[in-house]
């Protein structure tokens, strides 16, 4: 685990945020998510900071060490932020200041940029809303939905509140707080198309006995569908999601370390 964390910290990420397209309310969950993939050594946010709709971002920029880039809207109806972000991304690419890029936007105008960065051998993470056009999603190595990050932050806040109240002896109130106020609407159902995707992916990497290493299956799922994420379906990890479907066998095999195991899966006959 220590070696893994060390490797993650060595991956330099350029985080480029389209402020015209992303709400400031998502910043905490977004930055925590980005830290899972590397060290955000470059953090810039683009927008016309003379406009009142970006006022919510301003007090957060210092807290997260994000550099604002001013881009005036010269023409009504045209988003000049896009061009400024794209130019900076290409400058960062050519000067080799980053190993990967995180493009935070729901705008399909960044599709060609994502493709170009990947052509140059850079890993591209996309973060945006579920309304993001599929063209931009498919152009990224991995795409994360902001709604899922928001669900996580809400769940963590509810759990923390419940523990605090329980610690004060308010156990009944804590149990009530722990219950969700309403059913989460952002989670997707595991439909036949998802089951088929997982099944065919297992078939692609299975051995002669039909077993496939779960880590390899997960990597291939992302290559096939960059927005694939167990959290989209209400699961923290891929293993419990696979178990819930009921059509796959799961086997935990010991590794060289006593505390860790490799998970293998295969399609039930």
C-alpha cells in the first residue's frame, strides 16, 4: 500500500476547470477524487471573473490553491473560456509539466482536446455532470460524474452527524438521521446491457478454466466504457456490485501477503 501511495504522488496532474460549466459546490468532493489518481501540481480555473455568477468560486480558490484565469467574453453567446483552457492545456503538454490531465467540464467542446492529449500519451480524466455528451466521455480514459461525488459527500456528512449525535447520547435521533431522507435518484439500475458488458469483458480476459482477475476486468471495462464506475450503481467497489448481480462466481485467492487477496471471477455455467 505504501508503494502504491508513493507512485500516485509521483503522477503529476494538470487540473483545468471550466468555471462557466461547473458549480463551486462540487469542489471538495472533486479535489478529493482527483487526489486518488495523482498529485495535482497545476490547478487552474477559467472564466470571466467580472460576472456575478462566478462569485461562489472566489472564496474557495485560496483554500484549494487554484489559480484563476481571467477570460473576458468578447462576443455574446460565445464561450471564450474554452479557447483559453485549450491553449493552456497544449502549452502544458509541450512543456512536459504534467503526466496527466483532469478536464473538469460537461462541455463537449473539449472532446478534441481530450483526444489530442491521449494521442500524446497522456492520461485524461474527465469530471462533469451526467448530462455530459457521450463524445467527450468516450474521449477520456476515465470519466467521473459530479452527481456521484455529491452523493458521497452527503453520505459522509450524514454518517459524521450520526456518530456525533450518538456520542452525545442521542441514539434515537442518530438512527433517524442515518436514514436517507429520500431515495437517491442519480443511481442507475444494473440492466441487461450492463450485465452483458461485464460478461463479455470477463470472456475477453478469462483463462482456460473461465476465471478472470478482477483487476484486469475492471481495467478493460474502463477502456470499453470510460464512465463505468460501480458508484454510478450505488456500490463503492466492483466486487459487491458483481456479487449483487448473481450471475458470476467469485473466488478470493491468497497472495504473498497475508493481509491481501486477489479476487477472480467467472461466468456461472
